[in-house]
């Protein structure tokens, strides 16, 4: 079990962790949540003896980490998957850790198989993807077969199959009676993995309870009630009855009613009593993400402003007429030149004049026609198609 009592860490005038007390019990996956900068990583570093608390203390099994005999055999941790010598192979990296802790070499091959890296065990870690690095970090945490495990963002970089595998791994480790402490920003994943939550904000404890209790305490559960569409009188009758019984009723788009303050059996009983037939009576609960956002909305240090793209975008290129290129399909992409004396323009598309028809045999022999000065619609369209950058 991990126990923190009055844990405090200051860096000059900055207080990263402020009088934090909690327990992480064995047999369950405990999620560790909080906004960026809330002190989660600092807390984990103090648990592992990497940072000394300014005040308070934290113990593992009743002892500080630094006083545990052969700590890697009792505590495994993944804090930074990039903390690997890139010139070593995956197997040699784990083998060096095993030799330092007195762990048999056979255990290295076992954990490589557990995390699925047995086929790349002889590859240098510098060529590993982010997901492969995460798997190697998890393998290092499992190397000593410890009873206490700490994971900081363990599914970062894993594909969906890898996330599913990591989730099942953590749940199975907890089912064996181990203490599993997991920090993550993925609320959907924590909802599927964690049994208990510890939530902090700006270094202070905000919540320490089960996932179910946390969602209920930080969201408004409600029941959705629907009556037949052809019964507006029934809807009004039921609304009045529910309000008189102490419920709060709101109309939803589509004609349904959102009811809070009354359990489902009581709503059903009241509907029966006022002789109203129900088409739907269903419970609705907020997600973990919604509950978390509601609790921490005032403790976020980094908030986005409106993206003023209009002031940053480059102006579009203009044609010779001052119009954006591609913005006026009826204008040619290049300016027309006014014919000068002696200038020859090819005839516009269309049937050629036949001898004896009265038309000049050569365009140069006649005054420039409108077609020579203003291209026909067909010519304009053809020129636009070939020269328009779109």
C-alpha cells in the first residue's frame, strides 16, 4: 500500500504539492487524475524517492522507498519511456536492469513476451516507435515481479490493440492483489480501467473515492421520461404530479422529460397513480469526463483563446484586375491585350467561312471583330480551365 501524509513540495516560491494525504490500496486500480501542472508527476517522483518532500512523508508498505531492501523487487514504475540508452537492444536494456537488482536473466525473456516485444528483442531501442518504447517501459516495471506498480501515462503512443492489452494487464495485476497506481489524462480509458480515483488540482486533494461515487458526486444524474406523442395532456398531468412529489422536470427536444430528484421506481409509481402510460423511463448518468471537467473547470492553468486566423492568414494572390485568383470564373487569368495595327489574332472556335459567303478570306483583311477583342465564352472557359491555378 502507498500512503502519503501531509505531502508537500515547494520549488522556491512555487508550491507543486500542497499538504496532500491519500492511500493507494492493493487489489484495485487507482487512477491519479488532475490538470497539467497539478503536481501528479511530482507526487509520483516523491513516492519513488526521486524528489525529497519539503514537508510530510510518503511510504510504501510502511517504509520510505529509499529504505526498502532491493526496491526494484518490490516496486516497479514507468515514469518516462524515453529513459533508455538508444544504443542498447531491448533485451540488453532489461538485462542490465536485472543484473543491478539481482534478477535472473530468464525473467528478461519472460517480460519481453508479456509485453509482446520478443520478436524485436535484439533491435536497438533508438529505432523503436513511441508505442514500442511504452511496452519496453512496462516490461522494465514488471521485471522484478513487484507488488506495487506505478504507471505515468502508460498507454501514451499505443494503438487501440495496445491500449486494450495495457488495460487488461493493469486490471489483472490488481486482481492478483497488487497495488496499481496509474496517472492518465484519458478519461475514457480511466473509466474502463480504474476502480478508485484520486484527483488533485494545483497540488491539493480534490477527490478520493470510487469511480461510481465520483461521477455521482460531480454530475446531475437524471431519468428520461417519455409519454405517447398524442398525449400532451398526459405530459402536463405527469409533469405536475412529479413536481408536487419533489422532482424537478425539464423538457427535452423531441418531447421527452428530464426528471431529477426522484428515483425511477418512484417516477413509475407516480405515473401509474395519475393514469399516464409511459413509453420510456430510463436512467442517464454523466460520463467520467463530464464529471472530471465539472470538478476541475476552475483549476485549469492553460486556457485557449479564440483563434484569430483572419489576422494571421496570408492575403490571397491577386490577378491583374486586383481580384483573388480563382475568385471570378468569368474573368480570364491573364489580362487581354488590345489589338494593335497589323496584329493578328487567330479566329475564334466555330465553323470557318466558306468562299463566296461574303466573309473576308483572312481575318487581317477586315477590321478586328468583337471576337478578336473579347474572347468568346467558349474561349474564355477554355483559357480559364488551362490557366486557373485551381
